C-alpha cells in the first residue's frame, strides 16, 4: 500500500501536484459550506418559521442560496483541477512504463506476456486515472462530511448522537469483510483482461493463418472462453462490491428510524426543538451519504491499488543485462569467439539450450549454421549482440567479452536479420533509416540493390512508397529483402541472417548472397534451412540438440559428416537430371560449384541453380509457385513440414518443364 502511494506521489509532480493540492483544498471548502446549510435550515425553522419572522427567513434563505452557488463554483473548479491532475498522473505513468519497457532486455520481456504489458499500459493506467478523477472528490468529501457531520450532530444534541455509536462500528466491520473478499478479485479481474487482450492480439496478428487453416470456429471458441472468463470474474467482483450499497441503505433507514424514535420523544418531552430534529436528520443523511461515499471510494481505490501494483511491478523490473562501469565503446573488428558457452532462457529451466559451445569466427569470414529445428541456432546468434547473456562461458566480439561493451555500441556493430522480420508503419525510406538515420538516399538505394529490393522498389512507389500498417503492403519475400536492406544500411561489422531468406526464391537468395559476399571485411553468419544457402560459406557449424556437432568447410563436411550429408541428401535427392542420370550428378555439381566458387563467384550461383533444376529449364511458373507457397508460409503456414511440402511442390512443377523429380 505504502509503495503504491509513493509511486503515485512520484508521478504527481510540478503543476499536477499543485492542481491535486488545490483540488483537495477546494473540495474541503465546498464540503464545509455544504455542512453549514443544515445549521441555517434549523435556524429558519426554529427562529424564522416559529416566530413568523419573514425578514429573517428571506435573509437566511439568501445566505443559503449564496452558499449553494459558491459550493457549485468550487465544485466546478475542483473538476478542472482533478481532471488535469489525473491526466497528468496518467501521462507521467504511461511515459515511465513505456520508458521501462524500452529498457527491457529479451529476458525481461520473456517474463511478461505482451498482452499483459499492453493491459498495464492502457487499462490499468486508465483505472488509476479514473479513480483519481472520480474518486478524489468523495475521498476528500467523505471523511470531511463524516467528521463535521458528527460534530454538528453532537452540537445539536449529544444524547441523540449516541445512535451513531451503535450503527457505525457495525458498518465498519461489514465494509472490512467486503473489502477483504473483493481485493483479490480485482487482481483476477485485471488478469482476465490480460487473457482477453492476449487472445485478441494473437487472433488479429495471425488472422491470415486462421483463415488459411479455416480455424475461425476454433478461435471463436478460445475467444469465447476468455470472454466468459472475464464476465465470470467481473460478475463475481462487482456482485460482491455492490453489497455495500444495500448495506448502507439499510443502515441509513435504521439510523433514521432510531433518530425519529428517540428524537420524537425528546421533542414531545420538550428537550429538543422541531428545527433541531430536522437539522439532526439532515446530518444523519449527510453522515450516511458520506459513509456510502467512503465505501465506494474505498472499493474504487482498492481496484486502483491493484492497478498501481501491476504498473509498479513493471517500473520496478530492472534490465537483466548489467552494463559495466567503464564500457568499451568501439568494436574493433568483426571477429566472434564462443568459449565453452552454455545458455538457458530461464535460470530455473531444467536443461541448457546450448551446451559448452566453442567456436571461432575470424573477422571477415563467412560462417553457415545448420541444424534441426530447435537445435539452438537462433539462441547461439542472439548471444552475439547480447540479446541474452550466456549462463556460463564467454562470447567475445572483436576480442572482448560482450559484457564489457556498451550495449548500444555492440549492437550498432552487429546487424541481425531475424526469422520474423518486422517492418513499421511508414514509407520505405523511414523503415530503412532505422538502420542509420544519417544515411543518404544513395546509400539506401545501394542497400536495396544489395538486398535485391531494387527489383520491386519502383512498383511500391520507390523510397517514398508507403508500406501500410506494420509493413502489410508488401509480400513476405519483399519484406525480407527490405529488412535485409535495412540491416545493410547500418554498415555493421558483423551481419547475421537468421533464416532471413526463407521467403526468397532460390535465384534471388543466391543473388543476395553473392551481393553480400562482395561486401568487404564483414563477418557473415548465415543460419539457413536450405543447404544451398550455405554451400559458399568458409565454414559451416552443424548444431545438434544444443551441441556443436561439427565445424568444417562445406566440402569436407559433405565428405565426412553424416548429419550434414543426410541434410544435404534429403534436400538434393528430389532432382534427377534430364537425361536420367541420378541425383549424385547434381550433388557433385553443387559441391564443385560451392567449393570452387567460394564467396559469391558467379559459378556457384550457376551450380546451385543447376542443382535445383532451375538451370535445366525451370520455368518461371515453378519459381512463381515456390514464391507463392513460401509467401503462404510467411502468412502463417510456418511449419517446417509446409515449407518442405512447398519446396517439393515447386520442384515437382519444375520437373514438368525441365528435370524429373522424386519425392
Ligand atoms: N524465448 C524462449 N524461452 C524459452 N525457451 C526458448 C525460447 N526461445 C527458444 N527456446 C527454446 O530453445 C531451444 C532452441 O531454440 P532456437 O530458437 O535456438 O532453435 P533453432 O535451432 O533456431 O530452431 P529453428 O530452426 O526452428 O528456428 C528450443 O528448444 C526452444 O524451445
């Protein structure tokens, strides 16, 4: 509770703090004025009406009107102060939470679901804002009305005021019981909102896959469950919270009856004036209203407090990756070295994702990484720009431990194109400038050329072409090329492609690799599912279940390594050449081509195309289908099986026009 208030105070700074204080003062004055009205009313009845003093009645009546108008003016002033203070608080909280999330490392992000972060940034902060703007007034008025009401009631008649001593403790106990029951429900309520947001978010981002798999009904069921879950918790929460209303109403009636009963007999005995009894009844009403206010605001604040804690959790989360006191600010070279590196995503995980990996990648060389699904390829390369820290061992870049660098400098030197490429809403230029805000148009166009994005740039409106929301206006293959171009604009010392060319047709894939190989002095690390994509590499690392299974040149691996040979064979054996010779001939072509035409020589490109059956007269129909099927893969059919199926299908079409295919 204390930490929640501290958080609110910290974010209520400057003029907003002044507005909040002014709001409190204004409400206090307004409430005091309001409390004075029953005193005037009692005077009118006892002295004005009883003595038939019309002048007194008019005078007191005018004072009452003036006080009411003043109270109204103060009420309006309060609304202005409170809304501005609440808005300021919410803006400041949103800014802080956003800044905190920006500082998060991948490991921090793994702890929070995206939907939960979105709910905390939106719903939770709105709950706090609303509680502040609507709860502030009753929060001040309630206690003031209660205390002053009791004081005035006691001033009128202390004996009669004893009724409150009976009713108030009963009410306080009932309220405490309701609050105890409701508090945990509010947290469950916000978690149910998280779940609903999560389902919605997944549904909307994967809408193409949902439609492609005709899973609308299934998704509707999942949404229905989340929606019903929220409805159930809401009903339970608010069903319990509203219990306070009938409770307070009943107490009000009981108090009124008791006051009338005792007060009435006191009037008959001549110990109390009728005006005094009327005035006392007004205070009963005021006190009971104040109690309803207090109970409502209490529940409102309890809900807001849950949200304050949820927001506070995000603000208290510290980035996992520690920065050294005196970091290295320049990456001297693009060399990478893994020394006995082990890694796991969560410290509590049972098994390492990478185990004792040692690997040397000299600056300016090209390493291909191959391995089965889940073998740890992505995990390995993510350690280079320090997206995660190794659990044990060291990762060295440019001869220094990555933990010794300033993180921004390290990441500037490492360009990584991830598996799931993301473009942002805006133009091509705006997206490419993410790589380097200082880049000229010539540099952007050059990067597009290297990434083979120049082929379609004119069709999408050149550098000024609008990519639509989240880059939705381009195909999967075009998206990949633009993402590659964006990374090239950065001019990094190390370039990492994490299966980043999967949506490119083979000819473009080969062309991009040839272009990349022509960049001087850059260390190239390419993770690929297609073996042809890494046959030109200086070395290939084969990962198997988190272990470095083999590391050698592609040619030597082809001769000696069973896993490499198996992957190679499984991808190559589809094709049999035109004249009926078997796939070994094609393999030999690839091998010769790959070894001989190291680092992007044109020969490699040709050999590769030959191996794929494309050079033997593959029609654009085949490539088109391949593109289309891979495009579908990008749209959500993202399983290895579908990709292989697509591949096989594309090659099958190839066979109709050129070679003959199996499989
Ligand atoms: N954020 C994460 N949190 C926990 N475990 C993860 C996370 N990302 C990956 N893993 C696990 O780590 C292991 C290695 O995953 P990784 O993504 O490195 O494999 P990969 O070889 O790149 O696979 P693929 O070829 O399918 O992309 C897998 O078992 C995976 O389930």
